[in-house]
C-alpha cells in the first residue's frame, strides 16, 4: 500500500484542508493499492496563490534560462532513479502491461525531460533581428505565467511531464492536477521535485476530480491551461479559456487510420500494428483503431490482423508475458463493452472478441481484444474514439480512396501507412490531415512537435515547438543600428 497524508503545495508537504481521501483501486485485483488526500478548493487556492506569488515576486521567471535548466536537470537526475518504481506503480494503478510501462510510463517521461533540457539550451530565448530601417530589434521569449496542467489517467507521468518540463524551462510556475484514478505516481513525482529543491511556489500538485479541474480552468489568477483528455471536455475548456482570453493547449482525442497499401508485407504490418493499434490496452489517443485495407487483399489483411490479435496474452498486467491488461476503470470497461455491442448491431462482422470476460479471468476490468471486419467508415465504431482494444478493418479501392477515408473523421491526431515503397508512402503522408504520421511504424519522437488537427486539439507539445507554447513573445525595438 502506498499511503500519503500530505499534499505537495508550493514546494512543501502540507496538511490538506479537508479529510477526504482518494483511494486508488487496482483494475486487475479490484483491491485498493494506495491513497492520497483529496484536494479541496481551499487547497487549490493555496496552490494557485503560491504559484502566483512565485511568478510575480519570486526569482524563477527572472532566473537566466541556463540556471533554470540547471535546476530542472537536478530534478531529472532524481527522477531518473525512480523510473522503474513509477512503471510498476502505474501498472498497479491503471493496468498498463508492465512491458509497456517500463518503457512508456517510466523511462519515456525521463527521456522526454532530457530532450526538453537539450532543446532549452538551443532555444532562442533572446534573439536579435535587423529591422526594416537597419535598426536592432530584440525578440524576447518570456514565460506565460501561472500554468494549470491537467492530465488523464492513461499515461499520467508521460502527459504530466509533457507540460511540466517545458513550463519550468520557460520560467512558468505550475499547478498540476493529476487524475483521481492514478494519483499515486504524482506523489512520487512530488518527492522528486522536493528533493530537487526548486524555489518555493514553483510547483504544486493537487489530486482531485472534475470539479477541481474546472475550478483551475476558471481561476482568474491562472494564465494558461495545458490539458490532455477527451474532445468533449476540451471543447468546454476552450470555451472557458476563450471567454477569459486565457492561453491554452489542448491535446485531445483521435480515431487514427493505419493505411495498409497493396504491396505491404503483412507479417511486418501486423506486428507493427500490435503497438500502433493496441498500446496500453488500446487506451491511447493515438491508437490506430481504423485499419484501412485494399479490396484486392482485404481478406489477407483481416487474417493477418486477426492472427496478431488472437495471439495476444490477456491477463495480469504485472506479468511480463501479458500484452493486454485490464481497462483502467469500471466505467471504461462498460463504455467499451457498449461499443462492441453497437458494432455488431450496426452490421460489422465480429472476427474476434466480443462482449464478456476473456477466457480464464474471473475478476478485473477486462474486455476481450476485439476485431471487426466488413466495417463502413460511417459506423459509430469507425467514427468515435472507443479507448480500448477494439479495431475495425475498412476496405478501400485505391490510394486516393484510402486517403479520403482516413481524412473522413472529426479527428486528426495520428496515422500511418504500411508499404514497401517509401516515395508512395511519403505521398500518402502528405495528403492525410493529421499531426503525426508514421511509415511502417508509429512512434512519437521527443524532438518533434506532437498534436492534432481539427477536433484532436489546439497547439503542440514536445520539441522546441512545445517550449514555445509556454512563452509570450515581446519585441523590443531600438534605434541602434545593426552592424552587418
């Protein structure tokens, strides 16, 4: 059991204002694995006040970028020693297979932090330009202010770090709201931050539910919201930020398409889709849940994907042999089951899976990895984000038709193409309207911007573009002549 009785506010461990607790339940055993205090509105107010004071009157925003980077590097050194612990903890919180957690839930957030540190060294925090009249112009990148960072339960450390690291390097102060379903790992992050000894008020962590997040979004002393979550909630946040003229970045949902071209190596493709389509039990905004197959090889593609899905070990997420663990919450399991039922009702052909518990399992929030064939892109299961291990295979006529189907979606977050012809793949990639795209793979690179088109969000994370989401640009125009 991991039990905490303090909140990390303003850089100190303090008693919470209330007595409520957030019990974190294992989706595999259905047992409580730990608890943290439930932050109340008074705790949030204390955190925002600390962040506001640290930004307005403290040294952090006025510290030279290289000194801020040195402080963040201390945090990185401490954090690096706890990545294995974080991986195991998140597996117990949300059911990610440990083989996935070791890479994506533990090591990857630290790798991202290191990538941001490298980008910060090269970033043009202060840049000289030659003006129209030959005079000197200085373009300054200054911190945007107090940042409210809100993260979901599926990738809690990864998504927290994608906001915390660039905000700190830019000179912002941060109030982080982790999800109640996965609040334990945020306390480990707080311990690492405490050991790194950043200045008072720079970071606070306030675990809580939707009402706490809503209060953070609407708080008049918060300058920017960085949110990852559903498109429906993102729209609400965008509206609130728009009404306040508050800065925001929103990383939202997806319904990404994997386009299998007619020359693809199907064994290699199916093996690649194991990760691209089903990572983290399918609970990933980038999941390639629509598989587009040429009519000329449709049956072959369905068979190859079915063979891959049917080979997946479903069970205890702590077992290294497990490929698919339980879904994170009971509500998420019910949601996925409803979509599986709807897929059959709408006329898609069930190839594998279906409703009910996987064979051999008697408890836990498990669903069967499910594959539908003979699906139409207008079916609900092909249009809405399911957030579980449910795939649909959709036929297409030619490359142009595949691109049309891929783009026929309210989302535009990710995608991929599978082929032996690189030139053809790049041509397809240029035509698909999505923020990230893979050729014979799908992976995010920390040096490249990540984000989506259309209903998949606003703004970008990662890379130098991710740093610029946390700054305001200031132009200082002088009459000083620039020497050529």
